[in-house]
C-alpha cells in the first residue's frame, strides 16, 4: 500500500517519536509509585527526610512528560502531514495521467472529495489517531503490569471490565462503519451537486432552475444531515454504556481495595497508587470507540483511494513507442472504426492528408467530426483500422510527442483562470517569446481587443474565461494553437462564434501558415471551401468527398448545404 511506502521513508522520525512515547509512558507509570512512597513512607512511617527528594521527583516527572509529549506529538504530526501531502500529490498526478475515458465515467465532485477529504482522513489516521492507538495499547498493558505488582487480586476488576468496554467499542465501530461509508458517498454527491451548480450557474439562471436546483441540493443536504444524525445517535447509544463501565471500575477498585487494605493485604500507599492507575487506564478505554471510528474511516478512505490508484490509463505509451522529433505532418486514416460504450461512432473512415495540405470536414452535428480529432490526438483508440502520422501508427508514438505535434483549437474552449499571456503560451511554455505570443494573437485577430484591455496581456481572465465574449474566447484559443506552432493544426468548429468578416481574416492567416497540415472542421462552407479535400460525414461514415468544385458538380449533400447557405446572397 502506498501509504506505508511513504510512511516507511520517515522511519527515523517514527522511531524518535516512539522512543519519546515510551519515555512518556514510563514517567506516567512512575508517578503513582511516588504517591505510594509519600503515603507509606512519609505520611504513615513519618520519614520526612525523603519528602524533598520525592517532591523533586514529581516536578521532574512533570517536566519530563511535557518534553516527551511535545516531541512525540510534533513528530507524529510532522510525518503525517508530510506523508499526507505526498500522497495527495501522487494521487493528483495519477489522476492526471488517466485517460479521457476515466473522466467520462467519474465526476469531478467525487474526484475532488478523494483528493481532499479522503487524504485528510488517512492523514488523521496515520498521525494523531494512529499515535493515540499505539500509545493506548502500550499504556494499558503497562498500567496492568504495574497494577499486578501492587495487588494481583485487585487487578481482576480491570481485567474483567476492560474486555466489556472493548466489546462495546467494537460493536459501536461496526455500526459506525456502515453509516460512515454512506456519509462519505453522500458527501461526494453533495460536492458534485454544488460543484456542477456553481460551474453552470449561468445555465441554471437562464432556465430559471434555481428553485429546482436548490431543492436538489436540499435533498442531498438533508440526507447528509440525516446520516450524520444517525452516526451521532449510534454514538450516543453506546457512549453512556462505556462511561458507566469506567465509573463502575473506579468505584469497585476503591471499595474492594479499601476492604483489602483494612484486612492488611495491601498498604494505604498501594491503594492510592492503584486508584491512580485505575484512573489512568480510563482514557484509552474511553477514546477506544472514537479511535476505532477514525481508523475505520481512514481505512475506508484508503480503500477508495486504492481503487483510483488501481485504475490504469487505458491509453499509454506502448513498449515500442518511439519519439517523433521531426514531424512532417502527414495524416493517414486507414479504414478507421471507432466504438464508444458499444455504440459505433465512426465506421470505415479513410483519408490521407499530405504534409502542408488542408482537409475540410463537414457533417451534421453528431456525425463524428470531433471524434476524428479525439482519435488523432489519441484520447481514445480505434476499434479497428489505423491512424498514421508520417506513416507511423499513432499507437506507436510516444503520447507526449504525438500531442506536441498537434495543435488543436477545441470545440468547447477552456481557458484557465490566469493571464491571457499564460493562456496563450500554454502549449509553448518556455520556448515562446513575448513577441511571438503577440504575433499569434494578431493572427487570431485577438490582439485588437486584448490591446484595449487595461492590463492587456496580463489581464487575468476568470474561471472558464468569464468576462470575455464567446468570440473573444475562441480567438484566444486560436491564438494559443497558432502559438504552439505544431506541424498539424486542427480547428474544430473554432470560428462558429465569429462574424463572417473576422472568420475570413483568420482563415487567410491560417492559410498563410506554410508547411502546416490543417484539418478544418466547420459547419460553414466558407470555412472549408479552399481545402484540398473536403469530406462530408454522415452518421460516422464518409458520405461524400472531393474538392469544392468536384462536390459542387456532384449536386449532393455538399451542394445542398451550399445552396442553403448562399441562397440569401444569390437572391
Ligand atoms: N459521443 C459519445 N460520447 C462522447 C462524445 C460523443 O457518445 O463523449 C457520441 C455522440 C455522437 C457521436 O459520438 O453521436 C459523435 O460525436 P462527435 O462529438 O464526434 O460529433 P460531432 O460531429 O463533432 O458533432 P458536433 O458538430 O455537434 O460537434
Ligand atoms: Mg464536434
């Protein structure tokens, strides 16, 4: 398990902390013995000479305990915080490395709960709680040993009471464990609802769905509340039992011990020391339920995290994956078929784009255009057939190299909450100059509006680029793709939010990029008209293909679209 691997690295801290813990326990055991000496030797026998040294011993014990406790707790905390943050980082890295299909199946809220809450629980369990558990065990055993040396007969009482408390605590833990699992699930759901709502606040408002969404949130919130109440009710049902047994222990010890002292079977000092031990043995028992509870949730959390760690990236570098440093940009789809959740998305797609040439892809929405891009970028793998770049199967190219060579303007633009500069240079960090960024923005017709902003390229754009218009966001994302300067450039419906004139100007800029293979996906004829080949997709198949002129002569789907789009001009 990863947690132990991380924790093992800090064994020396654990060792020092453990030594400090043992020191502190030994001092705790010594304290009642001093009391015994004071009662028996000083008070009963009147030996006042040793009183001073005994008082000094009490002070020394107090001081020693303070130091050892501090060292122990600080080190346990330090290690658990370090291990927790290392584990969190590793989990985040692992999640980042997973394939797109993993994110299709898991929602953000749940993953966020894993990265945040579950790691917190683990860190709690291996830190503070774990320390108390170990200390509790050693403590209890040591106290029992000391008790036996004082009076084996009287020790029978705690020996009987302890297992009863232990049993009650275990029963409690079992009940709690079930509720705890539900709570954690509900917590993740609550997170999802809140996260989706906040991210999609505009949609919610636009459809006047606030009431419904609040209701939905309320339901989850109530369920969360109910489960927590259930947990608390379970605790309340068992805790009074535990505290009854512990009180009973003390009273029984004083009573039976008193009788034994009167009979002369033990001294008054023995009894005082024994009572003190009996008092000391209570805390590990009292927190047993809570400890089990927290450890149980730590275990539950680590199981969930393990499940994510066990997930393997479906798409990863094969053993024979090669570099692709000098990519020319030839794209070749050979009889590609693609399935997603048992539905056929693309069938028998073949086309070839020579380096520097342009392919246009059109088709109704849902026809499979974006899927072609997803396959080329290897977000998913083909079912059959193959996709080659410069004659190499994409499955045999290192993923990083493959994606480095493709510059894509995605259909749904995502901008980070960062400066425009950062957002544009995202694919070319460290290699691109400021001038080149401005040049890319100019080519994407974004520089006009950026220059007008108060802080220009240093303007921070909000979450998902709030504060910019749809067309402005599209232009930033086009600038980002141009700045990446890759041999293959893909535009997936990237000018849909732009006016015809801006679209035309950007097209001219893109056409002027020499030596770059281009794939232009669009709904407007104007965007693909000049492409070397245009393919029309229909329900995942190529329905028509050819140059603009050829397709016009065919008088098929392309021609119909042309007529529909240019009818107004003709009139
Ligand atoms: N599809 C899925 N899951 C996804 C993405 C797509 O099942 O995560 C399906 C929906 C659709 C088909 O794949 O029936 C093709 O989708 P694609 O996104 O490739 O369609 P498009 O041609 O890009 O449509 P649009 O013009 O709306 O972008
Ligand atoms: Mg699409």
